[in-house]
C-alpha cells in the first residue's frame, strides 16, 4: 500500500484560487445564490433589530405606563419573530439545496473525469485514495458550499448590523463593550493558524485509513492464506493511531480556544454591566439601552465564536477542495482527438514498429510489427511478463504507445472516436470482474438495446444457458461482489456472453480458458469456432492446445517477437515454441498417467 503524505496545500479559507474554482460551479445557480444572499441579509437585519425594539419598549411604553403601546410593541416583536423564523427556514433550506446541487455537479464531474484516465493512473494510485476524494472529500466540501459559506456571510452581516445599532444608540457603551475585542481577535487568529496544519493531517490520515481498509478487505484471502492477520492488524493499528492523533491535535486547539473565548466574552459583559449601571444611575443613559446592549454584546461575541467554530468545517473543506481540484486538473487522460466513427470495420489489425512502456524509459514492447488479417485467428504465446497482455491493451487504447502505429483497417486507432473504437472490440479477460448486480446487468452493463433474447442466444452458444436456468431468478439472479457466489468457470462464461452480445468485429481472449475445467473449456472452444467466422480473433494462451488451429502464432519473449508461424511451422523450427510444446506434452502425458493410477 502506498501511503499518502500530507499535501502542501494552503488550507486557507479564503484561498483565491480555490474560491474562484468553486465560483464556476455556483455560476449555473447564480439567481438562487443571489436570492440566498438577500435572505441572509434580511435574517441578519431582523435578528439585530429585536434588541432595539426591546430598548424602545422599555424606555417609552413601560417607562410611561403606556399599556396599549406596550401591546402594540409586543405584537410587533411577535410578528418580527414569526417572519424571522420563516425567512430563516427558507434561507437554511435554500443554502443546503444549493450546496448539495453544487456538490452533486462536482461529484459527477470528478467521476466522469476519473473514467477518462489512462489505466496507468490507476496502476500507481491507491483506490482508497480515489474513494476518499470522491466520497469523503466531496462530502466535507458540501459543508462549505451550504452551511459554511452562508453562515460566514450571515455572521459578518450580523456583526456589521449590531455594531451600527450600538454606535447609533450609545457610542461610549459601544467602546466599553468592545474593549475586550482585540484580545478575542488575537486569540482567534492564533487559534486559526494553529489548527490550519492539523486539518491537513486529518485529511491525509483519513485517506491513508481508507486506502488500507479497501486494499486489505479486497485482499483478505491473501492475508488469511499467508497467516498474516497479526502483522496486518499491527499496521492498521499504527495507521489508526495516526488518524486518532491528528484528530486529537485539532481537538486540543478547540479545548483551549473556546474556554478562553467564553471568558473574554463574559468579561466584556461584566465590564458593560459595571460601567453601564453607572451611566444609568447618573442619568447619562437609560435602563432600556443597557438591557439592549447586554443583548447586543451577547449577540456580537456569538458570531465571532461561530466564525472560529466554522474553521473546523471550512479549513477541512478548503483542504478537501484543493485535493479535489488537483485531481480534476490532472490531465492523465487518454488523448481523445479522434473523430472517426466507423460502424462496419473489416477487422484487420496491424502493429507497425510499436514500442511501449508503462514508464517512458522502460519499454515492455520493443519494435513489434505484425498484421492480423480479417477473419484470422491470431495467437500470442510466451512466458509470463513477456508483453502479451500489453499488446491487447494497446489495441483498445487502454494505454497509448510511445513509438510506432497501431492500425485497424489501415487507419491509426488514434483517429477513431474512442467509444467507437472500443465498441468494435470484445475482450474476455482471465480475471473476470462481476458487479454486485443481476446476471442480466452484468452481461448488458445496463445497455437497454440488448434484449433478453440476445442474452439467451449467446448463453446457448457458449453452453452457459443450463447453469443460468438453475439459478434462482435466472437472469435476475443477484451476483454478489466480484461474483463470489459463482464458480470461476461460471464467471468466465458470463464474461464470454457479455462479449458476445455486443457483437464485436474483433474478439480478444486473454487466457480466457486458463481458469476453467476441461468440460467448460470444450464448450467455449466449440463456441469460439462458430464465432470466429467473419471475425478477427486475437488469443493469448498458456495452453498451446488452445491455439493449435490458429492461422498465425506469435512467440513473445522479453517484449520482442522471437518466432512466428502456424503450429506445425513452429514445431518444425525447433525453437522456443517447440520446447514449450514438448514440456506441456510431457506434463499432460504425466497427468494422464497419474489420473489412470
């Protein structure tokens, strides 16, 4: 498992680049966003006007004994409370709706972006890290787009309105009330700077934890077979402790900051009551003004504490946003410049002096040239790691080559529209992947153009129909994750059906019969002979018995073509292929003798 280190991101709440990138996703909803801002202003204003009405009521209606006026002011205050509640509800709902809509757009774009990446990207990037980006990081970002963004705006506006009312009512009491503000601002700044780095560590720890859990649950069979539970448990324990320590570090800062903020706020109120009482007793101010100032000062310090409180969410969101946009801006995609759409290809495949490496400086294929003519069966044999699977991956442009050309019907594959190219090629892999879905959906991949009749026709052709009919629900039978409830042979047959129903012009079989029993292999071999008519077939096999009837056999070793010809020609050559055939024949003969015993 590759462990992620803490990225050097700013984690700055008001990072200009991150904010501008987020603004692109807000743009489609700018009308609703403007409405949200308006409602936020109204909510902040209504919240601020209530203490002023209390002050006015005390100093005028209550002081003068005006009962009717008192009823009027109570009614007015009640109306403001009702309106404030309704608008607050609408504002909160709208903010969350906007936030979730923006997050939906980002998540869809990120997932679509990931699907266009080269396979080499997934070869070197832990899946757990990508899951963290697409799920956890985006979920964290949703707090910024909904609660955080609107909350910060509302808090700032409320502070501005409160300060305006306080200065209007009594500027001396205002200065007295806010005399402790510099201390609170300094402590808030120190808190913000201290906690910034810890949030980056938290996100890194979460990513590492997700990666470890995903990899080891997927590979649990390997862990158990090699009796490695205790060792892997200790690794998980260490990663989990890093996650705990990263979170505790941020908790420590909060446990220090908030008591300090409460003490500073209480000191401000205490100073206000002491000085304000003197003002009231000396006649320089009214009791209503003092009471309203006590209400205002409580309201004033609360947004400041809330702004600091939101740093937990917003700093995490800033870090998550930076990680998400780094991934979105990663250009490790297959270059899709081709525009050619061809529905009736002949199926001729040519490799013209092709060299390829997963790393630019290490070639696994070296100057490969061959042609597979329409309708031919072309076989690739050779030791493990020779480059056979790389050849078939290049035909579908799962990877791009560094040198040479790959042609289909004489046309460079890079000229084809990528989806059109892959629609012409059907591949059956040795390691079959099945989704947690029905047999039908695993075959059609949710393509509505493929009917049940086509599925059954293909199933009959490969001999899979009998076992499918025995399953509960038949085509509706739910396959568990990775096809765990089916045998290896059954999974392979479903994969074969999946390829057939798409009616490709070129069929690639990558060790397609290596993991199945002899009877199932015989069924597939019979189906292959029927299917090859009018189609081009490229077969990779370790069992030479499966490629004896191929028109051409290519022997690959260390990324180079060592021999080529048909079965008889290669046997007569007495080279690598002949030696492989001799070894396999002896092994097969010995197995037969052992079985007879």
